[in-house]
C-alpha cells in the first residue's frame, strides 16, 4: 500500500552552472519501490527567489505529489486467514504459555467458527455483539464472554497496526450482567495446618511456600535458589514454569519482591540443606524423579495436594491456596493494596473481587499475628 510519507525534502543551490538555481530533492514512493527513489526539480533561479521561497515551493510540490498517490487496497483477507497467517505467529506465539493456550482455545472454539469466513474489513460491531449475546444465551459465563471480547479486540488491534482495517469492532460492546457469585468458604487455619502436616516432602514445603508468599504455583515451580535473598529476607519471582516449560513472569510481578520473616527464611535454609549439592541456578522445587527438570503443576496436584486433601477432608487446587492467603491477610486487617503487591496483581480490584473469599465469622477481623506465625514452621 502506498503511504503518505510527510517528508520535507531539502533544497540546495546549484552554482556549477551558468545561471545558479535552487534544486529541490524529495522521495517518490511506489508499490514497487516502498523505500522510494529520489527526484529533483529546478525550484527557481537564485536571482529570482530566496532560499526560503524555494523551500516553500518545494513543500507545495511534495503536497501535490502525495495527494496524487493512489492508495491501493490490500487484497481481500478473511478473519481466518489473518488469524493463521499473522495473528497467531506474530502475536499469540509471543505470549506466555498459559496466555497463549487460553487465546488459542478462544479462537478455535468461538471466534473462528463464527467470524472466520467473513472478510476482515467487513466485520462490524453488530457481528461481535451478536456473538456475545449468543454465548450468553447459551449459558456461557460472563467471564467467558469477557475473554472472547478481549481476544477479538486484541485481534483487530493487530489488524489496525497491519493496516488491514481502520476501526476495531470489539469496542463499545454491551456486556451481559455479571453472574451471581456464590461465596466459597475457605478452610480455617487449623484445617489448613492439618493439610500441611499430611503432605510429604517436597510437597509440604511447596504448599507452605505458596501459602506464605501467595505466589502462583507456576512462580513457585520456576523459582531458583539464586532469586532468594537470604540476607534481606526477600524473594524475587523472575521466572515461572508452565507444563514444565520455563518463561518470564509478568513485568509487574518481577519488579516487586516478596518479603519474608526470619522463621520463614530459616525453613527455606533447612529445606535447602536436604540437597547439599544445590547451586544458585538450581530450582527450589525440581521434579522429584527428574531433578534436572521442573516439576509440573499437574504432578504436584495429583501426587501431592489431592491425596493429602482427601486425607483431611478438604478439596483444594494450587490456585485456591492463593485465595486462602488473600482472604486470611484481609481478615487480619492487611490493606488491600498490600495484599495486591503480595499476590502480584496489576490491579487492586482483582484482589478485592476474586481473592477475598467468604469465611465464617468474617465480620470479626482476626487479630493480626506476628509475622511468620500464621502457620507453624
């Protein structure tokens, strides 16, 4: 596609001829030569106009040339073709693994089957609205509808950058009302302590670490000993593991360390002493059967958390341990903004809306316990 280059060009005096003149130089771009080729013109003789006047004449010439450029339309492209040829390889493939998987599921399940055959520049806001309305009428949760809109918005944002479309049809969409959310009661501290006591190593320390720091299970499994600053009593979450593959954590997470107490640091020292040859580059929680590889969250759930949960009569996932931490901190009177930093959320609303769960007697705030004493070391 030919583009307006908004160039200024430049003027120089040619005094190597019998009658000196002002020479104007500027680029002319085309589809065959997107970089452009230089063109020069006699703007006017030196004895007739000044250099300033010559520059003004050159700008008029450039404006006229650019207004005559024919903007050739791109070839017709369907949504499916753009997704396969551009969006997946250039955008989705660069997301972190869990985000990439979620985007691909939404594309394949909802967006491509509905909008895939349409021409990219023919998709209107009404088409997106009808898709959201249909999903909601089929019983899809509001959260699912939000995710579909997010992916469509991201898709067309990339298409705008690639100059296939000029507007994003996923804006100003009327979303369904939020689903009624039944509060989930979190286990008591005594029950959670029973769970920790029932876990064998390394799953016991892994669960304790997730509860104490509020980190994601992937952040715990991707943690290396070198990211734990024993002297300053803090942990840097720089890498994470997803299905055994390492990747960087979210930017806002890697910029904020989590501070620990002396008792918590001591437990980590004792856990490290169980592996005498451990180096700073080794994982804190490697796979028990393959120490050179990262433990997967599915292995930790199937072999560690689920059997122990059945033994003490509670059913939990690794992610629910983060919810428990957020809830207990809130009940102890910790400000939401502080809990947000602890859990690594970019917005405090996420912490308040999703990570503070129901607890019996929740209206009675617990007395804040000394640091490191909420769970036995």
